[in-house]
C-alpha cells in the first residue's frame, strides 16, 4: 500500500512571504518558551475539556510530559521547514503523526479545539504586546497548514480503511491469551465483522480499555499476526520507575483480561514501509518489547516463503526477559537465509550472545538491505547514530517509536 502522505506533503502550500519573515524572526522566541507554552496549553485544554484526558490522551505520557514535548517539537519542525525549504521535508514526521491520529479516531473538528487553547497559551506566555496581530496571523497560518495536511491524510486513511472519518473502533472478543515466560502476554481478539484488516505487516491497532476509575484509555499495540476478523498483539506490563508511572492499560490487560472479555479495538494503521518485503535483504534491529514489529515481519517473511537475506539483531536484559523468545528463535530458524545476533546485559548461560549494549561495529550489514529499528527512544537514537556513522543511507533506515517522540527521527 503506498503511503498517501508523501505526494500530498511534498505539495503542501507555502507560507505567505510576509508570514515567513515573521516566523523567521519569532521562531527563536517561541522555541525558547515552547515548554512553557505547551504546559499552559494542556492545562487550559484539560480544564475546559476534562473528558479529553480521560478518553483520548494518554495519562501516562501527560504525567511524564512526553506528549507536550512531542506537540511542540512537531510544530516547530514543521515551521522550520516552511521558512527554510532547503531543509529535509518533514513528510515522514507528518505520516507517522497522521497514522497515529487515524488509529485514535481523530477528526477535523478536534483541530479547532487544539487551535483555540494553543493560541490562548501562546498569548498568555509571551504576552499580548509580543503576540501582535501580525505574529498571531503568521503562526495561525503555520498551524493550519500543518493541520490541513494532517486532516487530508487522515481522511485518506479512513477511506482506505473503509470507515467514516474517526469511526475506527469496533467491539471484539478476546479468544486467546498466552502468558509468555518473559512477562509479556499474547492476546488474540476476534470481531464478528471483517473490520480488523491489516494492509501490511508491523502495523498497529489501538485498544480502548475502561479502567476501574471509569476513564477509557487508549493504547497502541503492534499486530503480530492479523486477518480480517482476528488479530494477535503482545502486551508487556510496565512497572513504575523514576522516569514515569506504571502502565495503566498494559498492566490492566495483563492482570485482568481473559478469553471471553470484550474490548474496543481499531482497524490497523502504521506507515512502516513493509508492503513489499520479501524480495530484498532485510535487517531487523530491536530491543525489549520493540521486538513485536520484527516478529510481525518475520511471520510475513515466513508465510511468503522468502529466500532473501534476513539479519536479526536483538538486545535485552537477559534471555529470561527477551519477549516472545521461543517464537522469535523459531521464526528465524525457519527462514533459509536468516542470521541472529543477540546482546544481553546479563547473558547467563547464553554462550553465543554478546554482553552489554548493542554494538554494530563488527556487524557486516548487507549494503542493499532495508533496515528496521524499534525500541525505546534511547535505543533507537543509539542504533540510528551507529548506522549513520557507517554511512548507511538514511532512506534505508526505518524506525518505530512506542512513544510520542516522532520528532526525534526528523
């Protein structure tokens, strides 16, 4: 399936020349206050619309500030490109945001809500004497150029999924649960109607869960295997630590949901370019639960009978914490030209694993391979830097993040 963003984003309207000059002049000021602006914005919006925090926004990301930074950085990245077209176009950033929005059922009217409270926050933080009519008009155009690009993309995605705008959630029944030794849980759900269709491997679904306090929270999980009526995804419980609270939805699923329970689940979305995998060499690099897109790709390669070279690299704390380890090893073994390199902080009795963090220095990657990377933010950045240091063409590197920090890859 071609990603509809690329052509659309590349032809997005440009800023009016006068507005571009204003944005160039004020971008450092707005950028310097962006954390303050986004904090005020979310406080204002959730005060006016508290249901959004309970039913749409990830409360864990809000507690950590991740969502605030993601919104601010995305708008700043888009504005920077508008005033300097020689910079790389943020088409991939917009594509990732659009797919995530579609999986949440975002609709055009919700951009008006964001606009109202965001611009009120800008005025509150910078002051009315700074946010003159010209400054407001220039940033207003930046916002709506970005919003229009995303609204159009999301409409295309809804059309491709065969649903009305935002109508992505469907009721489904849990038909199987498998508890993995690593602590991860494989959940299979079935819907009566053929609504769970996945267009290409390693897409994700959103799952809506009503928690004990009555809040309906939404999280996204990679589809391990999928068909029109049935999908399987993996959930890993998240313990509280110094960097953030415990995972509300993942922990609830792990602790409480069993076969026969009903959940809300969406059609699959996601823009990793996996539609044509199988004919060319592939490198799959993952850490922790970031293994799930790689297992989805391995399933696809196995099912299509590929003879292409497949290099698999995975990092984890130990063999015991390696999610879906037996399935991972079994799929790799079944492919005729697949190899595996493992890194464990504590290899235990795993004689063939490297100790410590992943290091690509002595790994000869196929020069024409498509490279897929998934893990936490630090891991993805670390691996991407190593690949770029080896002069790997950035166009060959495809990263998936499980947090709202897509701007890190731009």
